[in-house]
């Protein structure tokens, strides 16, 4: 009996042993995967052609498909592995699949069977060259199984709450592993852990969830999660039962301190992101304050350090009053870092959390500084790639942007594999549509879109297409344009709202350049003095 595994990885086995040879080639496995996902409905030959040979001559494609079906039958030694003629399906008596088992369990509301069958995301780690239709189909099919599994786990969790709160917490935690950023799920994990008597685990999960949300979405946790955590901390003597881990006990922090000690004294962690860990530090020679950004080791393990440092060196030359450029980028043994003079300042993200919003005038002035920084960097052919409020510092007299060139440097230095070349690195809530779909030619216009997201956030209190999970953000961003900022803040001047809309144009060609945006923002603010003139933001 043949077994096709598609959930959590891809493999074809016969009686438990891997099938090797032509039948296990990528495109033939893709053909089997498409039939398996179609189940007993089957899939037409025309649909298979659209997935696997979209650009070829249709008559030739039909001939190639017929040849491949014949060759797969021959190589597997099973003449009836496929059923049907115009519409094809796998013969369940000859070949079984975990995705068929999962779909059947979901259809029959066999939640236990669904959990047993689901090994992870559909076609995880599988890539097919020159088949964009197959990749789009994979995204849709993967999302459908993902949502099915989430519904299964939610039913199991809610069903267990009536009799076994500890088991309910375990189901909710499994659901949180599928979508760790979703606020509703996090709240249920925290609640059931607390009700089962494990307050320590509840607060620990809340802390991990908050870190992940800030790192990946650059937003705060939902009010429900905040309220739950506040109640738990109040009930446990201000959280004394769950002390924060001491930094010296963290082997990674000790490792960084030891490696950088000849140059910088690492004091403590300032913040974390999906790219770097940011430290408060002092230069060893004179104890001058510095912000040291250390690139994450899991990323560095896959990068060419020589090329990365060459790319980062370009950022040292950026000299502009609205840019926080590093004075040094270097690698000490396996620690790659960028050092920026001065202490880590309050980020725009922190300011947005402290106060309810900005005046229109203040938001426009801050955006003008950001646009000027983008224009200066773009003039030197340096992109940002992940412009978010946490990478913008705000002081009384200026807004400054950090991390220029970091995303591009890491992306270019990643090992040259098909997956790495298609990785979309960044914060989804502020990424352009072309970044979200992995267009590697996305250039300065993507930074301009992110500027629009930041300005929208300052005016409306949240970024456009805001949601509490990545999948919802991406789906909304790709399917529909952003609403007018005047829907959320009706008194926004029409000319400001019109500029925001142009910054957020879905197509890159429809957006202004950063330099044009800076000039228009200065004009809107009535700023006759040069940028960064003395003024108070916060």
C-alpha cells in the first residue's frame, strides 16, 4: 500500500519504506498532491494543466499530462492508482494520504481523528519552480486545512471546559501554536490555565504572547488579554509569583556580553524584534552610551557573514538628522552587530501606547521627518524594508528612523535556496502588498507604503487593515484597499486624507516618491523652517 504524506512535510512511502526514483520527483508529487486534496470530488485534467503547466501549449500540455500519468503508473507498478478519465482521483485502495484522512475526519466531525491526522501545514517546505498557479493553489488549500484544524481544536477545548479545565488548557495551547498572535486564543489559554490552578503558566503564556505580538505585528495585545493579565497579577500580589527571568541566567546574553566586552559593555536588553536583539550598552573605551543591535543567531546561521557586513557597511555612510545610522557594523566570532551612538530612545510605538493619539499637525510633522529620512536613504540606494513605529524614535525636537538597510542586507546574505529567495521579511501590518507576496523587486515604493501605514496609525489609532493575526492582515491587504482615514477620524483634513490614500496605493506605480511625500508633508504642515526645527511632539 502506498502512503502519501502532505501535512507537515511531503513524502511517498510503500509499506513504510520511501519510494525512490522518478515517481518521487517534485512535479509528480505535486500532481499526486493535487489529486489527494481534491478527494473523491476529483480534479479535471484542465485544472491540473493550469496548476502545473500554465504557460505551455494546451495540446502539448495535455500530451505531457497523459505521459506523466502513464509514467507514474509504470514507476509505481500500479495500473489503477488513478480513477476516472476526464476527472481524476486517487484510488483509495491503492494509495492513501494523511490529507484524505484529515478531510474525512473533519467532514464526519471526528475531532480525535482530525488531530491524529494533522501533522502540520499542508505541503510544508515543498516548493515547485515555475508554477505560480500551484503556489497560489497551495496557499488556498493550506489555509483551508489550517482553519479546519483551528475549528477542531476550539471544539475540543470548549467541550473539555465543562469537565476538565486542565485538558481544555492543553487544547487551547495547541490552538495557540497554530496561530500564536490571535488575541482571542491567547485569552482562552490564559483563562483556562488560571482556572485550572496554574497561574504561573498563565502569566508566562501572556508574556510570550505579548512579546510575539509586539515583534511580529508591532501592536499591543487585545484589551481582553490586558484585562486578564491585570486581574491575575492583582490576585497574585502584583505578579510576585512569576518573577521575570534574570538576564545573567540566559546563556545567549552571557555569550553576547563575553564576545563584545572588548568593545562594548552590554548593560541590558532594550527591546527585541524579528531581526535583532537591542541592548543598552556603553563603549568600553570611554563608557559613552551606545545602542547595540545584535542580529539573531538563527538568521545568522543561514547567512554569508562577509556579504552581510558588506551590505551593512553602506548604512554607516547615511548622514541625515532624521536617520539613526550605525557608526560601526562588525562580526566578533559569531556575533554580528551594529552599534549606534547614544542611548535607546522612546519609540513611536511606545508613544502611541502612552497617549490616545496625535494632533493632525503633529502626525504630519513626524511623517515629514520620516519621509525626509527615506528620501535621503533612497538617494543612496539604501532601502528600509521594515518601517514600523518601533523603528522610529521620537524626541522633543525630532523623529529619527533606525535600521535602514538591515532587511535588505539580511535578505541578500541569506543562503541561495528557493525558499530563502522568496522569504518576505518584515512586519505584516506595515508591509506593502508586493512585499507580502514576496516580490523580490519591491523597491523604494514599498517604504513609501509603510510610511503611509505609519501616518494612518498616528491619525487613526491603528494601522490600516489592522487585525490580531497575520493571516487576517495579509488577506485584507491583498484583497481590498485601505479605508479612508476619515472613516476612523472624520475631522482629518481632506488634503491630508488624500495624501494618505496615495501613499497607500495598492500598486507601487501609484505612490509618490519619498522626496515628493516629504515636500507635500512639509507643505501640509506649513513648515517654512527646515525639517527637524525645534518643536515638541510628546
